């Protein structure tokens, strides 16, 4: 093995493909009885008995979905798993297994992949997920990481995007706009660093929003809370692509309209203060910032008492007849059509 003792950069070539896979995956253990065979054969073998199985995949590309100049590899590994688990939870399912595929250029040493897998391992431990396979290959430039997540759900519990009905309440978990504002802070610091590499940024006041960007958590807890409360969402969707575009998806799939109230959108104080600092509109950050790994769902009004007062959940509006369209009711009371970018009256500013 060729090791550079000072920087500890072990060449990937030194290990070979099988040595590398073995090295990266040897500490992962299997937790679920549904995993009959994990890593080590031509395919993983899973058995879900009388449950339904849900599957989702995302591909993350360096320079497109992440920037390694401020994204530590450990966080990237963690986030790549979260991105996928979020889609499983959005089906009201329990995530059980993942596969992880990576393509790396030779500019990455073994130590970099170890960091990436540390983040993946942490996510697996925290969310009780079995790593059951993947693929490892080289790329000409940059890093690619693709995760496939698998989950299980009882047939009667599954939540599609298409089940919302007029009069249902529209509910969102957590708070909005944080990941987008965190990205603004990181991009600004990157520019400052380019000009003066000795400048040590003080990110302390922005901890919450920077973590929303770099270390998001998928909302496993929301699926558990809803189960506990005996609430089955009539429709559910993950809002990582932005709240307003996902509201529109939900409305379209369910063939309903909706009224969303601007003054109900849950915002962390840091999102409000940083929006002011960056001269951005916090409502736009909440509606179209994206990368908030939160769940958006609809419930029948009879379930309102069960969820009201829960600090994790906010009712932001209600569904209407499709003919009413999807609207934002602004603070002043005026109603404007929602667009994928936010809402119409601000489309010129986006
Ligand atoms: P194949 O020739 O069938 O593609 P590989 O030699 O690539 O098999 O993989 C051997 C085993 O290691 C398989 O179980 C595969 O799923 C697993 N594996 C390969 N790459 C990774 C990875 N990056 N992370 C986790 N498991 C992996
Ligand atoms: Mg392979």
C-alpha cells in the first residue's frame, strides 16, 4: 500500500476494487429480519412477507448537487442517505435497507472514501438501516454518489400524492427556508475565502441554517408520530424540491386546489434574520428555497384535534375544489396563484 505519511493519502489503486469494497463496508451490520442476504453475493435478498415494499433512488453529482469546497465528505455521505430516506417516509413507510453506488476519480484517496462511509454508517445507525449492496467504479472527473432506499409499509397505511380531497387540511413538518438560507451563508463565505484564505468565518450565528443545508435529517419521527396519533395522511409528499412546487404536485395528483396562508408558514428566527441580512424575502425562501427535507401532507378535518399543538406540525392551509386553483393568501389578505417558483406577484424577482 502506498501511503503518504504526512497527509495520509492512500491511493485507491493500492487496494483494488474488492479490497476497497470490503474495507469500506466491513463494519456495517444487519439489523432487519427482512434482510436475508446483504453485501457479498450477486444480489441482496430481501423478504417483506405481507408488507408492501417501496423503493426510491437519487443520484448526486459533484458540482451539480454538492460542492466539496464547503461540504465535508462525512456530511455528504450522511446527506445522500437522508435524501433517499425522506422519499421513503413520504410514502408513510419505514425505511429498512439502502444500496450505495459511488464513482470516484483518482484525485480521491482512500481516506476521503472512509470519511464518506463514516457519514453513511452514522445515518444507517441512527435511522436503523441495513446497507445491503452497491457498486464501486471510477470516474474521469469528480465524485458521483447514488443511493437506493427500500422500505416497508402495511397496505392500508401507504400514502400516495393522489389522495387529498377538498376540505382536507394541509400540514407541513418542521420549518422552511433554512437549507436555502444556509446555502446563501456558505456561498458567501466561499467567496470571502477566495479573496482572503486566512479569513476564518464566524458561522456561529448561522449554525441552525448551515446545519439544515449540510446535515439535514429525514423525518422518520413524523411517520412514527402519525402512527402513534392514529392519523393516516390522505396524501403525502417530500418537499426537498421546494414547498410551492410540491404543493402544486400534490394538487395536480389529487385533482384539488388549495389555499395556503403566508402567515402560517413556519420559519425559524434565523431564517427571518438571515433573509433580512441577505435582502431576500423569507416567504420566497420558504416557498421555493428547497432542500428542506420535510414532509407535506393532507389530513381529514376530523383528525385536526389529534395533531393540533404538536410542535413538529403546522397547518398551513386547506384543500379546495380544483376549480379554485392553488393560491397563496398573502399577509394582507390578497390571494395570488402559487407558481413552482413561489407565487406570481414575485415571479419577476426570482
Ligand atoms: P458485481 O460484480 O456483481 O457488481 P461487486 O464486486 O461490484 O459485484 O460487489 C460485490 C458486493 O459488494 C455486492 O454485494 C455489492 O452489492 C457490494 N458493493 C459493491 N460496491 C459497494 C459499495 N460502494 N457500497 C456497498 N456495497 C457495495
Ligand atoms: Mg459491481
